[in-house]
């Protein structure tokens, strides 16, 4: 039997590659190595520009060439790194040698010994991870998340005034509007996005155990803490002054926890939409050529929301694990974080895939107003809340002497389906003021929606 060609194990690199491929620019081994090269090159430029440790300033053209090479990191560098690492058995050391080779190619051998000087591997790694995660959030995850919020907000406005039966504990309850229920998700997701935007991406650059020992041994006269802060902030990160060999990863745990929370809200959205589809509140728009079931040709399955559910759960399995694992390091350093962080892209990948499916799913549904109206008309008993509340107000105002109005409505409505005429007869027999009676007689399940329509105005603030 002819063996199969080598295949990807992860569906993110196979079946779903097109949906998540953009993450590979940052949250991949190649993306990490590109960031490492960038950090090493920028450190060289910083040292020479400030004439530190014997380095003389480079010419503008030399700096431009170095930066262009780092920015153009591609397959040639990927292949070369693999070749070097096969010998070094150390990924960051391979990056150092790659940078040294480039210096030689540019005739800059004189500064070769400044490559990686005063750095532990984690100085390079923590900055590289911070840069790649920050870019992945800004360029890939966040824009997709915003598109989902925008589409839910659009539909919330579209269905702002469409009455809908609520269900608490799965049972008919006080009516609402479809728009207001969607707006709840917009509000929740926007709040999470604000918290995610508040995350500070921290970086350390302080040597083997965070003490600047080698730095001061080489040059006691330089304020290395100031240099470290200036360098880290120059990369677009926030400086962490107090660390061990590693940056403590607390910012990563905070970020992944918040994204996992956002994922859980999206999961709630997916299950709610799926449920509304199942009772006919939403119609699914058939996609030309698509097959809903291999044996039942009438079916249009809500696969986008089901796919999203599964991928959100997988994303959170990774993100929750990262958040729990990364905050602990034995004494000054162990390598549990190294293995864990290589799966950051997997956690983001499943979230991005879920966002892609939710957005497509939202674009393939339409509300069914006649179904919502029929459900409301079949549940007049939900007006029991309004009637007993009005009676209580009438009793408090001295216009009624009815005792225990809740019990009276409970007797009439609990566990029973009653119609409009039943309620009319009940209200007409109540001892209440005429204005209150008229108000109740005019009420229907479709109009008993309180301030649901006006609540959407909060989304515009």
C-alpha cells in the first residue's frame, strides 16, 4: 500500500486553514522567530546608537538594511534557522547565529559580539511573545470580534420593535423584543472588549535573574534600568521592572482569561440563536448547493452555531490552561511556560474560527415575525404579572380592597393556557379604578414589552 503524504494533525492547519491562516504571521514558530530577530536587531541598533559596551553608531544606511532584513524575514531565514538549530539544539541561540551571519554579510563583523549581549534567552522570548500576541489581537482577533459585535448590533436595531415571548427556565415569561435580547449580547461583548483593550503587554529585559548583574559587570557607570525601560517601551510594550529570569506572564493570564470570558458570552449567543432557530423564531436562509442532511433533503442545519460552540470550548480549554500554567514558575525559572506558550496560536485559532462561523451564521438567518406573533398570542397568561401588579398599586392607592392579588392570578393562570377572553372577563370583574381597568384591557402579550425598545438607546452612548 502506498503511504499517504504527510498530513497536518490539527484541523486548524488542515480543514480550517484558510479561516485562521492570518494568525500564522505572528502566532507560529516562524512568527515567533521573526519577532526574535526583530528584538535582537533592535537591541544591536540601540546599543550602537547609544555607544554602549564599546559599540560605535552605525550609519543610517546600515541601520536601514538591518531593519529591512529583519522585517523581510521569510522562507530563506526559516530554512536557515532550522539548519542552525539542528546543530545548536537551542532556538534562541540559532536566532543569535542567524543575526551574526547577517552582520557578516553586511560587513559589520566588528559589532558581532554585541549580538545578544547581556541577554538571557527569556529577555528575547518574553518581548517576542508580547509583540506577536499584541499584533495577533490587534490585526486578527479583535477585528473579527468587532465585526461580530457590529452584526449583532445591526440586527438588534433591525428587530428593535419586534415583540418576542421571553422564556425563563424555558417557560413563557414577560415578553420582550428580539432587538433588546440581541442588544444584551452587544452590551456584554463590548464590555469585554473594553477590558481586553485595557491589557498592558509587559516586557522585561534585565538578564539571567532580573538583576542586571552582567550589565553592571560590563559597564557599572550605565543606568541599565533606564536603558531597559527605554528599550522595552521603544518596542511598543510596557516595562516590567521586577521579575525573575522570566517576565511573570501575569498579563498573559489576564488577557487569556478575558478572551475566554468573551468566548463564553459568544457561546451563550450561539446556544441562544440555535434554540431560537429550533422553535422557528429565526428562519435559516438556504445556501445554494449546500446539503443540510445526507438523508433528509428538507433540512437546513444550524451548523455555523454548532461549529462555533465546539471551537469556543476548544479555545477556552487552551486559554484556561495557559492562564493557569503561565503564572507559576519554579523559583527563578523552569520551562513549563516554553511548551505551553507554543499553543497560544491554537487557543486564538479556535476562537477566530468560531468568530468566523458566528458571523457567517448571523448572515444566514432572518427573524420570522409571524412565528413570534403566534407564540405571543398563544400565551395570554403572561399578562398575569401585569394584572396583579396593577391590583397592588390600586390597593395601595385605596381604590381596591382585593387581598393577595398574586394568589388570585396564580389560581387563574398557573400551569394553564388562557386566552384573551378569559383575561377580559377576569379584569372586568376586578375591583379597581376605571383608568387602571382600561389600561389592562388594552394590554396584549405583544404590547407588554415595557421599555424594551428604548433600552437599545444605551448602545448609542
